[in-house]
C-alpha cells in the first residue's frame, strides 16, 4: 500500500535518517507532492532555507544544471535541499543523472518529482538510486481501493466515515486523491474531533445528493425498484453536467460485471475479495443476484454496451441523455 511506504519514508526523515536522493515517480501525484512538501518544510530551519534550499523546474533546467546545484556545499548549515519539480520534463536525458547517483553529495538532499512517468527499472539509474537513495513509485489507486484509503486517512486523524459516505465521495470525485483529500479537509473543519462523516454531511457541504446519485441508482436497479430508478434518472436528465452519462454507464457496467462474477463464484464467502468491494456492500450483490439470473446479467451488459455506443453517436439520432438512460433502464429491468 503506497500510504504505508509514504509513512515509512517520512518516519525515516523524522528520525534523521536522510537519503541523498529521493526519486519520486508515478501516476499518482498526491504522494509525490506530499513527500516533497514534507521535505521542503522540515529538513531545514526557516533561517537555513534562504541560502540552502532551492526549487528548480524541469522545463527550465538541464540534468547538468541539477547536478551542478546538487554538488554545491551548504552555507552555515549541515544540509542543503534541492527540489526539482516537474522533473518528468527531463525524461529524455534522465539517465544522465546516473553518474551523480553513483556518488551523490552527502550534504545534499536531492528530490526529483517525476510525475505521471516512471523510470525503467531495468536501467542503471533506477538500480543506482535504489542503492544510494529512495526510489518511490506512486501508483494510482483503483476506484474500489479509494474507500479504504479514505477510511485509513481519516482514522489517522481521529475521524470515521460511513461506507455509503465514502462511496459517494469516490463516485463523485473518482480516484483523484488530491481532490478527495481537499474535500475531506473541508469536512474535518466542520466536524468535532472524533466525529463521523455521513451522507447527510456530504450532501449539505459538498453538494452531492445522498438520494439521487449513481450509487443509489445502482441499488435501485439491483433491487428492481423501478419507481426509484426512474426518479433518479429523471434527476440526472435535469442535471446532466453534474451527472455525466459516461460515468453512469461505466458504473453500471462495473456493477453488472461484478454481479456476473458473483454468480460464478462457487463459494460466496469469497465474494469480498473476488469482487474487490467492501464487505458492507456484499448484501447489494446478494440482492441483485436474486433479481437477475446470469442470463439477465449478460443481457444487461449487452444493453449497457449498446447505450454506450449510442451515447457516442453510433446508431442513434442525437438522443438526449435522459432518453438514453430511459432506454437503458427499460432494457435492463425488462
């Protein structure tokens, strides 16, 4: 889990176990920003930073510039910190950093923020940094991993969240951890220490409807609650910007794909792990499995694919989002 690795890196820094190079790479910028910010704010004192802390940007410098700055000696301090933001702009010549990585300046902490890309771990630079410094890969979480991440982050700060509230945030914000974190921080300002984030709190302060959202639509379809399902898609049709069709279609496809997998499980006790969902939500799949046979599920997936194609203009004469959703519901529920 990336969060555990981040805690380990920051714990080492707190204990004075500094490495000469921190190469932070990967698709998820949240952890890269978090580690680099901690280094920026905690290695040097405020007085030392003026002469001994430098922030460079990959688009403005070369590898040679980075090495030249890293080889400087600190002034009136034990360490200097050199942070290279947007280091991915140096990707074309990044392997040229290998000679410095073999013999880094002991009094320098060099931080490379290499976002949305990774080093080739088979090449010399990655192998060398792993020996002399920290090579950290920040991977994107899958959507189904984010609720647990939210729970762990909040637990570390003394708060809790209901499973439905966590699911609402993921549905609305996806797996962008920076956006999720920002919303969590807003909610923590409202809560008393030790408080719990609920769907009601999210609806009142973030503007996500607790009754008219994709999560509730999924449940209504799973329960074959026709009245509720049509009420939700009517709300979506009236608020298309906040409820894009592509998100709804993607969510329903994932739901029925997991339902198909649930039907195929020999031991339903393995469902939580097999489906990659929180135990709290297994009951939703149990209910849906009673309402949809494997044949029904396969037909629903075919209908979802058809509507997805129509939403992209294939075989449809400019149907509105509301019309496409109604057509989809009729095909699934019938």
